[in-house]
C-alpha cells in the first residue's frame, strides 16, 4: 500500500489519471485519529481523499482493519439517496489496492461543530437538524433491506466495542455488568444503520445545513448506541462550559425533538432507556477509555464525568430530563469542589 501524504498525493493522482490538467494543491485535514484525510484543490474544484491506517493516533495502542474504508464507502453510497444534499458526501472514485476513496468536499466555509460548541456558540437549530438527520438514517435504513448487507460488526468491534465498552469494563469494574448487557445488546440487535461515530466532530456546519462524515464504524445494528454516543458529547461540553449549561441542556432537547419527528420504526419510549445507558458508558469512555477527550484535563471535571456516567448506569433514569437533572447535580458539586 502506498501511504499518501500531502507531499506525494498529487503525483499519485496524476499517475493514476485522476487529476485534471492545470494547477493543484493538497492539504492534510485534521479529522479524527484513524485515517489520513486530504483536501485536493483543482481547477475543477475541490474534493476529499481518504485513506485508512492500521494504527490509530491515540495514547493507548489501538488497531483496526484497514479494509474498513470499503465499508465506509459502501454505506455512504447506500445512504446518499436517503438524505438531503449535502449531508452525505458523494463518492467519486476508489482505489481498493491502496485503501483509498475520494468524495465531494463540504463547502469551504464549513466549520467543525465540535469547535463551534467549544467556543460557546450554541445553535438549537443545528441540534434539531442533527436529531432529524439521525432519525432519517435510522428510519430509512430500518425499512430498506439493502442495508441488511452491513450486519458485519468487525470494524465496530475494533473501533467502538473494544476501546470504549470493553475498556470501561476493565477499568471501571463497578459498572462491568451493566456495560456487559449493552455489549450483548449491540451484538444481538439488528434494527437499523448505526453510524457508530455520530458526534459534533463529524458534523461540518455551513450555510447549506451540514455535512456528516466518518462512516467507517457504520453497520446494521443497534441505533440506540448512536443516540447515547451523540448525547454524551453534548454533556461533555456542558461539563467543559458549565456557565452555558441551560443552553446545552436546551440543545439536547432540540436534538430529541428533531429525532422524534423523524422516526416511526419504534416508539421513542422504547429507545430512550438504552440510549441513556449508552450515554453513561460513552461518558466514562471519554475519560477512562482508549481515546479520552482532549478538552477535560482537570481532574474535578473528569470526576464529574465519572460520577454522572456511573449514575446513568447504576441508577438509570427513564427520561432525558432526569439525565439533565443528574448532570446539573454533578455540575453543582464540581463547582463547589473547585478552589
């Protein structure tokens, strides 16, 4: 496999006949920890090139099958007609020998929603749209047998179950049995496409709405994992910016409202308890798992995350407002503990 970089990618594209004549330039983008992502600017416009890597860029050793790039491409092609443009990038070409595919680029004015949120800018409309798009993914795929081809969970095991769920079982034995039940659920549920990485870092906001990226953990499985995973990210940012708690709490409610309007494959009351439990595990995983978040270095904040995660698993709420109440309690304790 030829490992592509910003320095050699233009030569690679020219040698394979995939670059138009004329000037071009390449820029490495900072998406995620598991791939090289390059933005190629040409006279015909920009596109994105993505190549998988076997070892992920994390503190702890973390490996994944590089063939996951094929699954990502295939899921994107299946979801593309279900969702409004430009939510899913359009696949342009692939090079399976080098574990590469190309896709259309999000608008140049796009902003990574994670960075927007951490700057303190909270837009309830984006939260509602994030819920609606996830709901459309779950609803559309639950009713379309074409998505049953994606039941293989090998990459999801490598990228989510092992570094998040099993690692928390090992490092937080007080919740091991509760986490074990969720692992069994994920391995035995075939309801809809689970994106597996639905989070603000993979949502690029722009004037046309937003573009969703990173489908490599996607599979036909348990959609409640997406709900818990996404909402854990919003709660983590609330703990980072506690003065904005009410804005972030409203953002989570807007997400649920958008999601609820888009789904019909199961009642929301059937999905919410498992989603809350997944949220608890994902909170713990982002401080004690293989890939901790980079914006909670203070131990007081990390302890607040741990306490909330354990509470959602050991004394699980049944409704989302109870989760927000529990989060508020932890924020109050955190602020009292700070010097």
